[in-house]
């Protein structure tokens, strides 16, 4: 009776197979990460397109006046704090409620604010800026809104750079490329960390931001085409698309 021979891989053959798999993983992982980030970028653009369409619809219903927060803290704030009621621009708010942008989302977009006012890039991985955490539940968002920036006094906590003109998107001669929305984008001067679309509070600089313009378009803007529009002295530097 002949004995059957059991064939098996040798140790060297196994090591070769494992090495090939490791090389393939090393090649594919960066490509997968790039594809995932590209998908997030497109999702964010789509979300900002929704925002600008709703913004223009609001203006059409309100004698070409864009929604206005009156006096607020930052470009990424949604509210009109009563503590600023003494400000000359407090009464500009439209809708004239405590949270003008949140009210606008309800009335014009008809979706949960978590699905409208938050960037879908890597920034969404930052647990401190989740729509269900802290002030981001109602006060803040991870997009910046500039549709009501007709005066440097709009933001209580941001000093507008003297060499950057106020956009005034409601003016007749406003540039069609005036930024209306963008991903929240700033640099933490004190810690050296970046907060933006693809930089969730890390030392690695963001590569750009999505931005929606007055003409209704939404596009990706590289860092070379961005500029600092405002700052908190010694603390934060805020960026938007350079449109002039």
C-alpha cells in the first residue's frame, strides 16, 4: 500500500507570502485613506451647497437680506447672546430669536442641525466638537458663516484684520466670490495646533477648506488661496478664502 504524501508550505514560503501581504497593505492603506478623505471632502461640499441654497432662499423671502445673528461671538457661532443687547448691531438679527441660524435650519433646510452645520471631514472625529457635546449642542457649529458680516463689530471675540475688507455680501456690488460659508478653520497660536476640515485639533496643518460663495457655488480651497481674516490676540488665528 502506497503512503499518501501531505504537501505543506515551508517556513520560507510562508514568510514570502506574509511579506507580500504586508507590502500590499502598505501600498493600499494610503490609497484607501486618500479615497476616504476625498469622499469626506465631496460630502462636505454637498452640505455647503445645501447651506448656500438655503441662504439664498432666505434672502429671496426677506427683501434680499441674509440671515443675521445680530451680535455674536465667532464666525462659527449660531446664537445672538442677550449679553450683547446693548450693541448697535444686536437688533440686526433676522430671524430675531436667540439662535438665528438654528431657527433658519429648521425653517429652510428641514433637517437636524447636526446634519447641516457640521463639517464632514476629519474634523468630525474631534469629540470636543461633536454636535452632541458641550456648546456645540446649540451655540456652535463647525462651519463659519459670513453672510451677516457687514461690519467689523459683528463678532465680539474676534478682532477683524485691518487690511482685510469687510465683505458686506448684501451690497449691490458685492463680489460673486464673496465667502458665505466655510469649514471652521483656525490655528491655535498658544499650542501650535490646527483645527480645520482635515485637521481635528492636531499639530498637522490642514490642507484647505470647503467654501460656499455668494454665487451659489461650493468648492475646495487650498491653503495657498486662504487668508487670515481675524484673530484672538495671542490665542487664535481664523482663516477664510481670499476672494479679492
